C-alpha cells in the first residue's frame, strides 16, 4: 500500500502545479508518472441524468431497480482527477463508485446464489436523516475449476485508438488475461477499423506464444466500422460455442463508432438479438478525449455484460487477474431489487444512484424485463437516504398508481423497517426465483466498516456532483471517516483521490 500511495501522491501534487500550465497529461499505463502529448480535443460523451429525488412513502412505498456491477465511473473519475481536473458531473454514477470496492460481504451459505445483508444507521451528511444499506453477494468460484471459456475479443484498431492509453494499454490487458486462461479455454480476436477482420480464430491456449504474437501485431489506423465488427465477432463466437460454457464477446474500444451501424438504437437491437443465443457482451473502455461512455455503458447493459473503464495496467490487473471470475463467469442473471418501506418508520426515501437502472413496480415480476447480471464473487450495494416518519419535512406529492398488494398497511409489522425482495435467474434458466428478507427498525449501535466506507464513497460522489442532497457533506469529513477504514490499496487510493478533489475544488 505504501508504494501505491507514494506514486499517487506524487502524481496528485505534481499535476496541480504542472498540468494547467503546460497542457500535458499523464500516461496511466506507465506507473502514473510519464507525461506524453497534449490533451486532445474533448468530444467525450456521457449520458445526462437527474439525481433521484425523495419519494413520499404514502405515494409509492415500493422502490424497484436493476442491479449494477459496472465500475467504469470510478475509473473515469480517477483518470480525470489524476489529469488535474474535476470530472464531468454526468460521469459521476455513484452506484458504480460504491460497487468498485470490496465490502467483505459473507458468501452465500444456502441454496440461493445470492446473500443479502442490510443495515440501518444515520446519514453522515444529515444527522436528521437515516441511511439504509442493502448489499448482495454471489459465491466466489475457483477460476481453475470454472466452466470453459469461449472468448472473442472484438478490438477497435481505428485511428482514434492509436494513443498509448488506448490500443497499447488494451494489448497489455489482453496479455494479462491470456496468462490466466487454461487449456480448456478458447480465445479469438476480431478487429475492426475501416472494415472488420479475423486475426485469431479459436486460438488454442496451449499455444500462448502464437496468441501473444497475434496481440503484439495489432496496429491502429482507419475509421470505425463498429457494427460490422460486432456482427463478425458474434459469428466467430457462435462457431466456437461451448455448450454449458461461458461464451462471451469482449469489446475493447473508446466507443467512437463512426462508420456502419452507428445509431445507439441500431447497436442495441443488434446486441439484444445476439444475446438470446447465449453469447453475452462485455465492454472495456479506453482513452482520453473522445470516450463515448454513454454508448459503451448501454451496449454492455443490453449484452448481459459488464462495463469497465481501463485507465492503467493496475486496473487491467484488477479486472483480468484479481477479479477474473466476477468479470467472466455469470452466476445470476436479470437480478432485480424491490424494497418496500414501512410507513410506520419511513416518511420518504431516496435511492442514491442507479438513476439509469430504475424499473417500474410491475417489472419486478415480469421475467421478460431485462436487468443486470452478477458474476462469481460480485458484490452489489445500494444506499437509501431516509426521512423518518416523525419528521416535519414536506415531500412533493407524486401522481402515481400505488400498488394494491402491500405488506405494510400501517397497522402491523412495527418492528420491521423494510422488506427486501430479490429476483434472479440462474445462468442457464429463463425463469426467475425470489429471495426475501427484512430489516429491523432498530439501528445498529455501532455501524459496520462496510456501512461507514460505503457512506464515504456516496458522500464523495455527491460532492463531485455538487448534489442538491449533499447536506453538510465535505471532503474533509470523508477523509476523516475513511482513513481508519483503509485495509487495502484501493481504499488507500480512494483517500488520496478525495484529497486531490478537495485541492482541485479549492482552486
């Protein structure tokens, strides 16, 4: 941890005094400390969204949303801060920030592949409100014993991928993954620029040198025929399909699709059609200046996959070495959460994050409605800020049809704060199963480290967004609470990033 902290701290303070004056930024593929080129024209694209507002329990006591295991937002925020800039507010997806970290949720012990944990405490940024944590955990899997993998890398080798933080870093990430694969696994490489082509067709992992040579030979140039590349990648994946295995296309790009099927709707329709065959799509984002984050996130969502943003070799190692099972092996599909609040205790609630994952009440029981998937060992956390039932605060009324079947009718279950319902499908099934648990109305006397650190990340996200709901939040408060909770390199780096954001916000 000491080595990482030193490197990040050197970068943090150096950038504050250097970047704004010499218009240089730093290559995260090279230990975060070697300057290269000038900042490109910024055409990055992030989907706009409005933060969730408080909802009165009397109007709608049930909150429904899809799980989300993407972590791209946190890596993008880190890259921006290390470039000496505060991030675009639309890049700050708080749920992806929270879910970047390990919260040590216990493994499931029963027949269900998801364990649920809950906790109730005080909102650190507003002492008159409460904070609810809902956490999910899938079982970890020994990757050496996992099902065989049929992986098709769909790599953008267009001209926009030429800089060192794009294709060269993507190639490094691939080399790390190849080092982890087994002889039962197959790997193919499809590339696209002005046209799409096959570089490696069902490569045998026993001949890793041939695979590495194919990776090393990749060069960038041309425009971006993304649609043609995706079609070809799915054809190769179908050709080498492994029954009962993990069949997945992994798209590596900056998301700049500018030739062929370019509309987001067209790309989504293509990927939704292909996922029905059992071939999923995950997405790796790279680079500075023209990252099409909104496109890449939506493609991964539609492809039953995960969206990661790779800003460094360290992040590539996290995704393809440390969390390989979670990145590749799907344990639970279409995971939906539905929380019913007890009006005896809750006047109003606000889901922190998940703005682009909200579902209608009736979607929860509808197995035809798509939702997020969870890989082996994945954790998903959600936080709700709560206005207590005895509060004098007023909440704007909603005109919405209230569900007719409710557990809490205001006359019983006074000991329960809420009920958590989870629906999921097993990896090889199209029929969902239900898990439920309740949360006691009595707050935990001493908040868990899980609760405290998740609240730190949420508060940091609200500060970066300049949220209307940030209350008494401050960077210094986050740093003070987070420091005693540091137990790995990633959490130590988090504190450093908060310190850097604090300095940048004061400039």
